[in-house]
C-alpha cells in the first residue's frame, strides 16, 4: 500500500507547526519567482521532494498497486499541482479526510 510507513512525514504539515510552514513555503515560492538567485536552489529542493514521491510510486508499482503502464511523472505532477494550488490559494482545508479522495484519484493516473 502507498501508505506503508511513508505517512510519518505528514505531521510536518499538521498542528501548530502548520501555519508557519505554509507561510514559509508561500514566501519561498514568491521569492523563487522574483529573485533569480533563489530559483535554482528552490527548484532543486522541490525536485528532491518530487524524487521522494516518484520513488514511492515506483515502489507501489513494483508491488502491483499501480498499473505497470501508469505515467508516474504525470502522477507526481498531479500530486504536486494539488499541493501547490491548495497551499498558494488556500481555498480548501488540508484535513486528511478531504485529501484522501484527491490522493486516490492521483494514484489511479
């Protein structure tokens, strides 16, 4: 299952630490758009996070939980698209119950 222990990272985005982390990520995104010196380090950091998700999806595919022909790069794009959109716009809650249907749809990609 995709959640075979990887969910241990979720507390970083919950509870009292959530709001400062959201503000920091929003600020970094803004700076990466405005300051050329921030773009490459920020892009490298985002890529490191994408690599983790891609690795999890590859492992899930190896376990037969994801179709062999699934476009994993597209699935990562979809997951990060939802993440950044919700983080930047702030129009929906980050409550786990509300994210589960979204993550389920992404895993079907």
